[in-house]
């Protein structure tokens, strides 16, 4: 069983978590949040400079990760890069003033 309380997940652990999210495993999404959520919030805050917007971006990002995990392709890059790209794109959309996102 995958250890979900690690502070620093390895790339292979994050790959596995994304695969499990794609299969509908909610515990994998929680483990992903526990592993990366605080760091992701910090990145979002640096990009958006407002706590409320950073929290919105983080929540939206996890919704997008949940819905799009099946599109992750480890042959194209590692899981952490993919996760932070989703966050960055969502934060940039918020900065552009888009209140909606495509699901």
C-alpha cells in the first residue's frame, strides 16, 4: 500500500497517485493534496498575491486534476511538473479575469 503521509513524495509515487485518481480513487486525491497542497498553495499565492485567489486556484486545480488525471502521460514528463502546470494555468486564467474554467 502506498504511504500517504510522506512530506516529499517521489515522482513514482505521484505518478501512481495520478493513475489512481484517473481510476476514481478519492483517497489518492487526498494523498496528493496532503503531499503537495501546502506547496501548491504557496506557489498560487506567489502568482496571485491574494490568499483568497490562491485558495480558489488550489481548489480549482484539484478539481481539474481529479477530472483530467487520465490525460497525464508519464512519457511526456513527470507528475509533479504536470500538477504544477495545471496550477499555473489555472492561476493565470484567474489573473486574466476568467471566472470559469472548462471541465
